[in-house]
C-alpha cells in the first residue's frame, strides 16, 4: 500500500501525495508513464507536460509534472492581474 502524506498544496487545499508508479529511464533519457497513470490523469498522445523541479536547501530533490495548459491557466490569473495593475499606473 503506498504511503500518503498530507500537505497544503498550491491550490490551498489539503493535498494527498502517493507513489503512483516507479518508472525507469532508458539510455536515451526517455521514460514511459504507465497506462493507468495516463488514464487517471487524462493524459493523451500529443499533450505537453511541464516538468517542475523542486529544491530543498538549494539542491534538486524531486520533480512534478502537470499539463502545460493547466500551468498556463494557473499563472495567467496572478500574472494577468499584475499586468493589468501595471498598465493602469
């Protein structure tokens, strides 16, 4: 059974983290996301994923991935508001 830990995520809700799969990197640096993970996440051929590197004490410690469209929507809100404020000054 995967271990779960709860932490406050960027969506300001309680998030639950679990190990969903263990994947290998081949000689060309490529990885395959298992079908059940892709299906659960709604990842389809041609989708673009952003790889987000997390650091702890100045050193990389883990990676996350999310759809580029989702990331764009997340940052467009705060950045869009900041740009509007700048334009009105």
